């Protein structure tokens, strides 16, 4: 694995993100990036997809035991947020019918009402 890939995995906490998505059985996940990080969105999405496939290959039976259907989730990249890039864009996530938002970059920690 290249140093750039290792830095990306660590910086975006891909391992924890994969665990969060997979262990909860989310099926439609939005990735929200501020403008200054959009250039890394494809690499982050690819790393998440790879990690999710590996998780399902290794631990998919845990979902079955929990009564969940082990399907690979779809990832959507959000850009051009409705409000400020520091706020979770629940409107755009709702348009993607998302059941989870992963927010990257500075966050003002405004409360969300619909999506984890």
C-alpha cells in the first residue's frame, strides 16, 4: 500500500467509517465534502467501497444473525451544500434517500433531526 493511500485511510478514518456503515446495515450513504476537499471525494469513496466489500466478505453473517439483509450500500457524494459546508446537508441527503451522512471537514455540530 502506498504512503498516500495509508495517509488517506488514516486521515478520513476509513476503517471506523466502514465499521459504522456496515454494522448498522445502512444502505444509502451520503458523503458530504466541503469544496476544498472535493478533490479527494473519489479516492475516499473508492476506499470506503473497498473496505465495505472486505467487511461484508468477512463479517456479513453478523448482519444475517441481527436480522438485517447483507447488501452492499450505495454511496453518494454531496457537493454544493444547501447551507454552509460545516452543516450536515439533510436536504441533499433526503434527495438521495440516504439513511446515513458521513460529513467531512470542519463541522459546526448543528443538531440533525432526520439522519444519523
